C-alpha cells in the first residue's frame, strides 16, 4: 500500500547520515496547505526512517533542514539562490551555511515547488544518497503531467486490472477516503500534476451537478498537492443532458450550453484543468456526426473554457471501419490537414504509436508533422496489451523509446520529447498523459512491480531525459532495499522485461496478435471479425508464402507519412532493423536476415528467446527471497510462474498457427509446442 513512500527504519550507518542532515526542521511559522503537506511528509518520512520526527527550529542550527520560499523565509534572500529558472513547480536543494550554521535548504518560488523539493530530499534519504554536499535544482520540462483514468461511474475500470475504481462515487462527495490523500501524495512525489477522473468513453452523467460535486471534493483533496482535476466529456452531452435537439458544435445553443456548463464547473472547482475528449472514435459521438471537423468541435469547447483559462485536450485516436485506408495511416490523414486550425487552448493528444499501445510500435507519424499545434504524448501505464497485472513488464524502456524517437521534422535530433515539450515548435502548452494502472487493490496497481510503471511515468514526465535504468534503481531502493545485491539483479531483470514480452508476444515488428476484446492471450489466426482492422490477421498478413505488412510504396505506403530520412530508413530492408521489420515489410518465410538465418527460423527463435528470458527472470527472483518480505516475495514469484506458463502459451500458439501456413520444420534446437 505504501508504494515507494515506505520510509522503513534505516540501518545504523545510513541512519546516522540522515539524522545528521535532519537534526531539526526550520520552516515558515504559518504554513499554507501545500507547505503543511510538505512538512507533514518530512515528518512522516523522517519518523519512519529515524524513529521520530525531527524537532522544529526557529533559527538555523547545524544539521537543520530549512524549507521555504524567500518570501516566507526572508533570511534565504541573502543566499542569492538561482530560483528564477525553477518556475512554479521546480525546487532547489543546497547544502549551505546560513547564519553561521551548516544546513540544507529546500527552496522554491512556490509552496508546490517546496513540496516537490521535500519529496526529492526524501527520495535521496531513502535511496542512501549523500546528503551533506547537495547542490541540485530541478524543474519540469512538460507543463501538464497527467494520469488519465479510464474509470466508469459504476466503479468498473476500462482496461483496469487492479480492482475497482479508487473513486468511491457513491460515498462522495461527503466521505473523502484517506486513500485520495495517499494518491495525491504518491503523484506529487513524482511530479504528476493532473488527473482525468473518468473514462474517455465518457458517461454524460459526469457533467451532472451530482457528479460535479463529487469531482469538486476530490479537487479539494488534491489541491494542496498541486494536482488539478480534469474530466472526460461526452460530445453529445448537450443532447443527452441538456435536452437540445443537436450537439452540433456550430449551433449557438450548443455552444451556450457548454459555456454554462463550464461556468458551473468552475464555480465548484476554480482551478479545474479542462476537458479531455474522445470524439468520433470507436463509436463515441463527435463533431463528425454533424459533418464538422475535429477542429470545429475542439474550438467550440475551447471557447467555453477560455474565460476560465481551461484547456481542451482532444484525442487523435481515430480510425474507422468504413475507411479502407491502412489503420496506422488514418489519424495522420485526418488530423494533419487541421494543423493551424485549433484554438490556442487546445492540445492534441497522440498515442505513442499509430495503432494502439502495442508491445512495440514505431512512433506515430503525427509527431513532428503538426508544428502549429501543441501535441501531447499519450502512453498506457495499464498493461492492456502486455499481460495485464500479472506479467512483469517494466514499461520505462518503452516510454523512453517513444520519447527518444527522432522524427527528423526539423532535422536530426527532432525527438518526440522535444515535440511534446513544445521546444521544437515553440509552444507554451505542453502535456503528457499516462493511462493509469491504479485501482482499489491493496497494492494499487495489481502487482508490486506495476507500481514501478506509475513511478517511471511520473519521473519521465517531469524529466524525459532520465534513463529507465536510473529510474528502476531508485524505485527498487525505495520499494524494497538499497542492498546492491538486490538492486543490481532486479534492475537488470526489469530492464530486460519489455523486450522479453515483445519476443514472446509480437516479435520482429508484429502487432495486435492478441485475442479479441480482452487482449490478453494469443490469437494470430483470428480473421473473421466485423471490423477488419481488429483482426490479428489484418496485422500479420501471414500466408503460405510469408508474413508481415507491406507499408512501403508497394503496399499501404504508411512510411510516406514520416519525414523523408525516417521514411527511407523504415522502407529499406537494410536499415529498418529487426524491431520494425514485419511492421513495414511483408517477407517470404525464407527471407535471409542480417544474421544469415531465415526469417522463419528467426521468428521461431524469438518466441523461444522471450520464454527463456522469463525463465531467467524466475531464476533471478528465486535467489532474492532474503531481501524481501514473504508476502511480496511470494506474490512476485507466483506471478512470474504465471508469466512463464503464458509466455509458453504465446510461443506455442503463435508458432503452431504460423507453421500451419509456412509448413516449415522447426529449426534445430527449438522446443516443439507442448
Ligand atoms: O486501447 C484501446 C482500448 C479501448 C480504449 C481505446 C481508447 C478507452 O482497447 O478500451 O477505450 O483504446 O484509447 O480510446
């Protein structure tokens, strides 16, 4: 339950290190709610780590932690701290001499910045870092760092694998479960500053006065932690709730309904973030129902929010059964022509890949292609296509791969990270969203290791340059132990886990081979669904001759949507690489890989490699029981056993199906399907 904020008693040596630098706390006399949250966290953390919270000091003394803004603690002004570049959320931590005493200063421009600084200092203390010679400062690179909950009003969670929704709508707004505060603490500790409370497949009821009051209660809990509430809205709400004959965005009555609704929300939630909208996608209503464009729909909502400084986040996840165009091309075709047509307070939210949160996809060609429009990156923290709650798949390498992908939109180095930070095209608005993996399970996320994916999302949203290994290590140290004999092998296990899942589910650039609907196990043979683009066979295109999707000029030409250097790299068999090979190319079973081996043999061995990697993860974990409490140890061990069994299922089912087409023998050494 405690996530990475465990604060368990330290052993003698690290205890002495922390105690020496937290001998007392000096803070402003009359703290704001946010500063109270920061001080509460320092007290809680130090009480856990040291046995008792430190005393309060009123003047600097040796070993004190001094926390405040220069406005609150004027004695800090003399230090001349470089706070200007920290903005509203950043912080600075420095070992200094203040009034003759060696102290640690946590400073910021705002109390939210101080809260982030307090969490950062506690992270150092928990991970066994040196604390006596600190000089660090940090500010977020992306302005809106958001969790998108796909939570329904009946507390079911779309693609949620950790129990019911944590929002107990029935008992809200009166009862404010302490869990909401712990949720806010956890998010603030990693810098997340927004939460979309409800599913993008949005129930119109979310905008009724009853539910606005519930959302307002949550906003009250989150406010001291610097977290804003946002809502997903159903585009047909003016019809369903307002009784209007239409939801046409160009109808003045419709626009007036949304303006009044926005006014009503802001009266209850003055710092409300804005709306998230899934429109004309997978059956949701939208402006297209009235032959209006996505821009016309988004801009109408944006006008309603603008007086309150609210923002519309419009999703670019669109594809349609009636469109013969290759699915990964469709969003680009629809949105690229709208570049420059969106109002100033609209952000377009794009999934990392052009299909749908697959174990591996190339980056969406929209990144870099819409310079006039602020683009947000949407990733999935919940593992819809990656084994739900049980499979151990550490997602930071996937997030990092997406952020580091080079769009070449303005030459080399035009990474997706730069696009969404707003740096590439000079946008003030910037955002990143992760579809939450949080539910009411005691461990929050359905497994202890899934907590790392929530943690990593927040850390990367704050600083997209962090490495996934560093994040894994700091998470392990806070969550389990700082003992290197545990940290090193577990970090290595986590780092390899995503490639393992790619190998046993969808190797060599395959995608969407999951069974229909639930997306859990393998079903590469399914090809008879009403929506052709939901069929696994649509993606694998396997037949007697070969496998893979030709997306070069001779096929769907999806490569042409990328900047020329990227298009050339993907289109050329010599440069596309194994990771995206079958995403972009249809090849004969006998195709010679760079290794000299055939495609068929390589494919079979990749499935086997994935299963073997899970067996290796089991062996790693088996040697680590003495570092972990029995409950968490046993749960992870059991989940790894499930994962190993199911990785074998993926391998066997996939190879059996593809072999029924290729009619080729298994390569020497490959295990025959069980
Ligand atoms: O990943 C797919 C999911 C749907 C989801 C949709 C979306 C919320 O299978 O469950 O709907 O994407 O992102 O809108």
